[in-house]
């Protein structure tokens, strides 16, 4: 496979993705095709680094061609266009399921009672472990790139969030910016939770009201796939994300 081959051939620095293969990725992924030449070249370098550092492991009968792996790397690196390859720190594997997957959950409540249940997920990011994606949902995002969803971006944002040791909806930032971000994101999140709890209509996916870290991840999906919706619904959040990620490909 391409990532294993690149690591064997180039054990130090990441080699460039071959031009023909990268051109196919540009045509396949609308987000990449919409980037200007400079940012597309930056994304190509980041994707090459991703392929060099990460093991991509398909589950079950899923087969991923080299072009599929390059596309996955490019999608995962979209949130790193301004942050850089430091965003790849702390984990080594991307696991890809053919479709949504089930995980067992447990929680002990305040009374000491253990609750167990099963969740069906399309993506997951472990704090210091692998990133997990549903291939069917990645393909669905590619088919509707402006619908407000991108599971690869969502899960990579959780990885960025975890870099400072706390998954709380605030990535590592300079101190003054981090303070403003935390304050203004919390205010926007609290307002969204209030509207969702009241049964009011909201303009972004209500899953953003689950927790501050989900708010950050969902809003990031909108930055890349429906920036006008995000800007109209949450202008302060949209401004922070544009500063953090750079201009949306679909702006």
C-alpha cells in the first residue's frame, strides 16, 4: 500500500505524492479543487506527510486503492492548512470501516449505577489513539460537499482539540486569542444549547449542542462545507474559524 511503501522507500522525510495521483485527488475532492494553487500545494505536502507517518487500516472486506488513501489523507489534512503538520502529532493510525460501526459504551452515574449501551458511529477520534472513519460516510460527504458535513474534518478537529491535553473545544492557540476564543465559543455554544433545549429551529446541525468539543467540530465542518450558513448563524465563531483554518474553499 502507498503509505507503507513510502515509509520503506523514504524512512526520513515524506516524499511528494506523484503529480498524476495528486491531480486525480484534486478532481475527486471538491474542497481541494476549490483551493488556490498555493494552498493546494500546501495541502499536497501535508497529505504526503500524513501518508508517510500514518498507517491506514481498512476493516473487514474493505479494499482501499492508493487513490483512496491519498483522498483520505487530503481530507484529514484540510484543517491543518494553516496549523501545519504539528496537527498530526500524538497518534499513528487511521482505521477505516466500510460503513457505520458499533461501539460499546459504559458510564457510572452519580448514584454509582453502571449504565451500558451501544452506539452506532460514523467516526471517532481517540485522544491518543487512532482516528476512525466510515468509508461510506466519507463517500457521502464527497458526493454532497456543500451540505454542511465532512466526517474526516470533524474527527481531525477532535485531534487538534486534544493537542493541549484537554478536549474542550479550544485548540492550542496564543494566550490572548485562546482567551477570546474560549469566551466567545462558550457564549455561542450556550446560546445554541438554550435554543435546542427549547425546541427551536437551529441553522446548523443540532449535534453541535452535545458538548463544547462537538460544537467546535461541527462548526468546523460548516466552515469547510457550508461557510455561508455558519457565517449567518454564528458570525463570531465563523470569524475565529476563518482565522484558524484560513479562508474556506467554498467562501
